[in-house]
C-alpha cells in the first residue's frame, strides 16, 4: 500500500447526496463462499477497497480465481490448492482464516495461524475452532501458533457459541453447508451481514434457515452451484457519513441506507438531538438541527450499538454540551484514536465502569484483556476542535479522525490514509463532492 496523507482544511458544512458502497464485511466473505463450489459466482455491488484486494490476492495464492470489473466480482474456486495459510497473509486480513472451511471440505485438512498473533494470548478464533471440532475436525495447536485441522468428513452438530462472534458464526455456516447432516448453531450472531451471506449461500443451493433470533439451522447438501448475488450496503459507511453531515452542521442524503439495520444508531441520534429522517425505503437524510445533547452508549453485538460506530460517535459527542460516555464492550482495546483526538483539544478521560459480571458483560474473552486497557471514556463537550498533525492507526479510527479534522479549525494533516482505503472506497473524493476541503498527497 502506498503511504499517503490527507490534508484537510476547516470544514464547510457538508451538503448533498452520497451513496453508501456495498458492505465490506459481506464482500470479504463472499470470496470464501465462492470457494465452496466449482462453478462461478458473481457478486454485485462490491466496494472497491484494499481489504477486498488483499483477500483476492490471498485466495489467488491458493489457486482461486477472483476477477473484479467495476463493482462486480467473479469468484471461481474450482482450482483451489491446499497449503498452510501464512502468518503474514492472516495478519493482513483476519477474514482469511475463514478459508479453513473450504480447505477442510475439499481436502480434509487445513493449517491456519492464530490470527491474534500471540502464541498464548488473544485467541480470537477459539469459538470458530471449538465449533469446527464439534463438527468432527481434529484440531491441534502448535507452539509456532498454527492450528492444524483434519477431518474425513465434517458432520452436523448442535453448537452453542459461548459468546457472540460475527465471523465465527459465518465460518461454521460455511463448514456446515456441505457437511453430513444437520447443524444447529445456538447463540449465533444476528448481524444483518450474516444474513446477507446466508442469502448468497442459499442461492447457491445451501439449506440455511434462521429459526430463531439467534438460532441458525443448516442442512448439509451434496454440492453448491454458481449464482449472481447483490450484497447489502455498508452500515458503517452510512454511520460515518451521517456523523460527517451532522458534525459539520450540514445536511446529507445517504442513498442505500436502510433504517432497519441502524435502529440503535438512530435511537441515539434522537437522544442527542441530531436530525434524521427517512426519505424512502433506501435513503436517509441526516442534518444538524441545533446543539447536541450528551449521551451514554455501550457497544454490543446486533441489534445493539455496533462497536464499529463508537469512534465516529465519540467525535459527535465532542460537540455535545455536557458529559458523555462510551463503553466498549465488544473488543478489549478499541480506543486507539483517543490519543490522536486529544491533539485536537478534545477532553477525554479513560475509566473502568464497575461491572458485576464482566465475563458475561464483555464479548471478548477476559483472559485476553490486559489491565492496561480501560473499557470506557468520558467526553466533555462542546469543544472547538483545532487542527493537528495526526496518525491513523486503523480503519474505523482513521475515518473518525477525518471527521474530526473536517469539524476542526485550521488545516490538519493525517498520515496513514492508506488505512482508510482498507474499508472506504474513494473516501476523500466522495467527501469533496459534499463540499469538504480535503486532498491526498504521498507521505
Ligand atoms: C466482525 O469482526 C467484523 N469484521 C468487525 O468489523 C466487527 O467490528 C465485529 O464483527 C463486531 O461486529 C468482519 O466481519 C471482517 P467477533 P469479528 O468475532 O467477527 C472475540 C471492521 O472494521 N472473539 O464478533 O472478528 C473477539 O476478539 C471490523 O469492519 C474471541 O475471543 O468479531 C472480539 O473481542 C472491525 N474468540 C469479540 O469476541 C472468538 O472465537 C467479537 O468478535 C471469536 C471472537
């Protein structure tokens, strides 16, 4: 990725119309789904983002074919080969560890690294591994941090996730669609992106049914075929652009925004006194309608307030008159952007809320939590943000710092813009069309 920076001048109010791209967290998984059949699948409405290109490269190293033309992608898994997924590839894209499902189904064995990187620390796919073991995979873990899985033929099972896992649910669905017999996943993720993947798989001939809010039943079939499928829009993009419109005192219409997937966000907007309205089934309008009120949010899995929305939300709360809190309950450390925000004059304090049963309350595994990280921040507003030289560390935080710079006085420079390209297509170009004074330069 070419290192680049964004130069952002004091924001005008953003006004106009913007279209949300296809959902990154569906597009990535459709490539894995395509490896389950020898026929071509065509995916429409894909976002042109670097995470997708990374996944394309990884799958092509395994012999898969992924062709992208415009916003359409064709995946062919007929020529898939089997060898270990390297630590480097897995580190570039955590989703690549989902390839364990097609490898096991096609070859009866797979070797993938623990994407958490640590040898005994964060085990971010223990729930995936446990579920696959219940489906008959024999999985060992070696001292170099690799999982070695073997299975003659995966068979159905009843597996209850100990805690929510979005990609864990998807990995087990991908394994179960061609397994022998019936699989029932209990306490399975309810994110709409999971249902979009289910929609694709069922069009390919799978038999998957959500028989309860968090129960999914999969009846294994002999083979899957090709199909053409259009993926849903990206909810994270909608929230990012919505906050951009409100925080700059603007007025935006976002097309491909489905209110039923954003209820917890819209509810909080109402509490904060920010303006929004449904334009039609597929478009929402977001606008500034007066001073913002402070709010408290706790992130959760769907249908709760998404963890991916907490960083943009924090920026919004810097403009609210009073004290707001953000309690991150999904990931053990997701406030990397706070130190950068402080450079813009934001008053943020970390604190650890008292929780009666943290093991149940938090979605991460408590053994992965290191005490250094607090799980909550307190924001005191309203604060007039001023410009700064900022470093972008990750995808969602990056977009957040752009929002802050748009609302700040003076000219800001953000290094690490390539992190934003992982999840947002042509981000600065689309913001410019709405009136943002933003340009990119090589850093
Ligand atoms: C997916 O991550 C998304 N990524 C994330 O979006 C999103 O934030 C997250 O779901 C929550 O909605 C993709 O879909 C590619 P989890 P995922 O498994 O599936 C722990 C973005 O920016 N855990 O639901 O990896 C885990 O460490 C990304 O688009 C285990 O400990 O999330 C985390 O703390 C960021 N063991 C928590 O649970 C497991 O086996 C939730 O993880 C599985 C998860």
